[in-house]
C-alpha cells in the first residue's frame, strides 16, 4: 500500500523522477510519437540521462535559477523534458497555450519576464514574431519542431554533470516550479505561482487515494490534455511517482488511434470527452434497429449502475441483461477506448450523472474529482471502491474542506499556491487564513461527499427574485449530440432562457440519417426539426427544476463559441460575461423583446 511521504526542504519535482530511476531504472517510463507517427519508448534511466543533457543546454544558454522559460506547444515529449530539465537547475517554466493571441503572448512574456521561449513549430513561431518587438525580456526563441532539444544537448556538452548536480542541490521545495496564467474565464489573466512542495503534496496524496490506478503493475496511462493546464502537469508527476507507463498524445485528431495502440488502463479527461464518446456511439448506431438496440443498452447501463448504489442492489434479471448487452454493445465501446480501461478520472467541470452511470454500466468507472490551478489541480476525488456519482468525492489526506454560510466551497491544503504573481492584494482576496475561497457553491452529504451546485458569480437572480444555478440545466441540454454549448441567461429578467450553439459534427450525422444535404450552421440554426429536437432536450432539463427555474425560451445561434470570438478560454471553458456581451442584441431582441 502506498504511503504519503514527508516533504523535505531539499525535495523538488525532480525528486519524483530520481525516485523512479532508483525503483525502476530499466523499465519503460515514457512513450511518445515521432513526427513520422512511430512510437518511441524510453526507460526511466534513459529519460533521466536525457533530462540532464537538456539541463546542461539550458545552463549553456544562460539560464539561471529563478529565470523564466516559456513553452508554447501541445502536449509532447519535448515539453515534459523541458519541465524536468528546468526544474533540475531551479528555473521556472511558464506555459502559454498554443491558441493564445498576440496580445496574450505579449502580456504573459512581459509579465513573467520570460528569457527563453520554446515554440512548437513554425506557425507558432510566426505568431510570436508578430509581437517580438514588444517582448521586453525574451532573448531567444527556439523551435521544438526544428530539433531545439538536440541543439541544447549539443550546446551543453561543455557543461560538466557535476555543475548540474550542484545546481540541483541548490533548488528547494519552497522554490517556484511554475507560473500558470489562468485562462481568463472569470476575469483578467492571473499568474498563479506554484512551488515544488505544492506539486509534491498533491502528487503524494493523490497516489495514496488512487493506488489502484497509479500503483498498478504493468499499467499504462495516456495523457492528451494540454500541458499548459496544471492538471496535465500534475498527472505527469503522479504517473512518474507511480509505476505506470506515461504515453503522450498531443494531437486530438489521432486520439482514437492512440487509445487503440497504447491500450491505457486509465486516463484523465474533462466532461466533454466522455460526452463525445457517448454521442459518437449513439450516432454510429443510427436510427434503425441498431439505434434502438443502442438506446436500450444505454438505458440498461444507467439502470445497472444506479442499482449498484441502491439498497436492493442488482437483481438476477439486471445481471443477465447486462451480460447480453455487454457482448452486443458495451464491449465495442470499451474497444474504442483501447479495451483495457477500467477507470477514468474526470475534472474541469461537472459531468452529467447519467453519462457517468452509462460508463460505469459499460464497465468503465468514471471518478469525478475537483481541483483548481490555485491548489495545483485536484484536492478531492471519488475512489475506485467508493464512488458516489454526482459528487466530486472526498478530500485527499491533508486537505480540509468547509462550506461557508453563503454556500461557497473553502479549501485548506498544503498544495495551495504561493500567490498571484506581482499581485498580493488579489491574493489576499482569495486566500484568507490559509483557506482558499474557490468561488464554487457546494453541498456536503452525511458521508462527507461534496457536490458542486454552481459558481458563486454565475448565479442568476430573476426579476422575481428567484436564484437559479445555470450549470445543471446547461449540463442536460449539452448532452444532446446536436448541441455544442448551452448558456442559460435571465439575470434581472422576467424568466430564464438559453443560448444554444450547434455541434456541426452531430448535425451532419443527423442530416445523413435523415437523408438530407448537410446544412450550413446558419441553415441548421433555423431548421425546424433541429429546433424541435433541442426543445425536447430542454423539456427534459425543465423537468428537473421548478417552473420559475425552467428555460422558457431559447435561440440557436448561427455561429459557434470560439477562442477567436472571445467566448471560450484556451482550455475551452465558456467566458459567460463575454458571451452575454457579444450576443446582447440577440438576447434583447429575440428573447426578451417587449
């Protein structure tokens, strides 16, 4: 059984890698794809040796302790290597989303005082060059696609290993490991300062909570979430602390092929990933006999999963029906995800409980958890043998949770951030007496499981004084394969309404089923059959709330929410205030017109 380790002042994120080398030097640690599509495997020892060579190259490039290194790329082997190499010499890595605009690149580089910037390819290099004259501290830009790490290795040949070891000893657990700029869903970009000891705390406590995943012998894990997000970088360290193979997939277009090749035992994802797998399976089944079979199988999976939580438990009939559908439907769904997967961890937003029940009925346990950049990713999670669907689980060891009188979730944890970079006043607003004020509204049940009920700032107060949390309604509407996003509106209005955007992949499948020409997004937004189908889902959502909280009207927008139009963050979260401002005319003229 895994035991949480004490964090010494000399411990850093690199301690996790060094321990892996000592425990399993010649066993595979990392798998990644070359630009030609072939997979390469590295043992722990080989990877560590390469990290030291790249660290030498950073030193030869003039990087010193506490200097800032920027990385603007998809999830990749190069990024993971740069993280460990920088941490080895005490440098601070600053992620920049590959989707960032010129203004965002300029702000982060200047605010963090980045000295050396790594970009993934020529296209991103071009984007940086457009604002290069405005970058005050960036002295050099290196292109990862043009063998930047190999260049560092060559450059570092003059640096002695002894020098690197001396620099490594000078790095302390209290030193900064990274500054992660929040993606701006709730306000301006904020640089979250995260120390090595914060990462180590959450890595050790999560490994203790989920040993069935990270400590499972001969297991593999596929990481496809962006490393610009702290959740993914935590995962790299958690896997390294464990015994699993860490496989890296930076291209979402090849994800299904990567899943089939790696056959991971577990993954981490966000709700949209699981919703898309469910919707894709439903759409593939079609509307005929196969469609009816899938629908029955899905209903049975949900019923089976819910029975696991009921007092009466499973009946012989449920068991036999599940066995029948397992051979017919469930096995194929598991095969899409690689065939070996038994557990997943889901975070980032609330997952529709029926989606979670569906996957558990299929044979894949989805464990919802909760975390924030300010607490270095997860602070709580459901457990493999104690999973209460619809909640974000129980706190990890060492984490304290309480709910304020106004319902806000407060967390005290050793993994809390040091503060917002250069903004002590803003830090004091959210970190008070060691408690992080999360901004999320929550409830706790008698067993201590936490359930999110909305965002404090997102609460809608209608003209009639009714408080409405939009998230549960949005969640149900977004389960429809035709829907990409649903944003509930109605603050200070007479009733609740919604803005809906279309998932054109789902719309095109629907069009093919109905033997009509694939519509444009503009035509689809006005299609009566599509409007009726979305109304049906909204009716289902309305059944879960009172009339005062129900969606009375909705409009389908003839465009999608994107990063470019300011409606989505780089991590694909909606920016509610921007959406309300962008579509203010539509809201007032088409929904609330007098």
